[in-house]
């Protein structure tokens, strides 16, 4: 639950902004702190279940590469079922 709250705090920083909008120094500081909060919770959860966080990320990237082949999805934002 705390992880969701921390993720929401990241979203809050970007609420009402366009993706390319720059962040103020204050917002960057807030983002840094929230990313730290999230990573701490992820590491705690990973440790509890004996999961290597870097291995998990690499594994998921591999799965996504298969699910979303670059030649099919580049420049699009459809769910994977939209490419079948
Ligand atoms: Mg926080």
C-alpha cells in the first residue's frame, strides 16, 4: 500500500504537465525523494521474496520485447492485443 502511495506522489508531480515540460528545481528535488521512497519499498519487497531487482527488470524487458516487437509498435501506443 505504501508503494502505491509513493507512486502516486510521483504522479502528482507530473499532474497537469505535458511530458516534455521541464521540472523546477523544487519539483526535481521532490521527484528525487519519491523515486528514493519507491526504490526503498521495491528493495524491501524484493528482499522479502528473494528476488533480484535488476534481474527482475531485465526479465520483464525481455518479456516486453517479445510482447511488443519494435518493428510493429514503434510510434504507437496500443495495448499488445492491438498488434495481433
Ligand atoms: Mg514519499
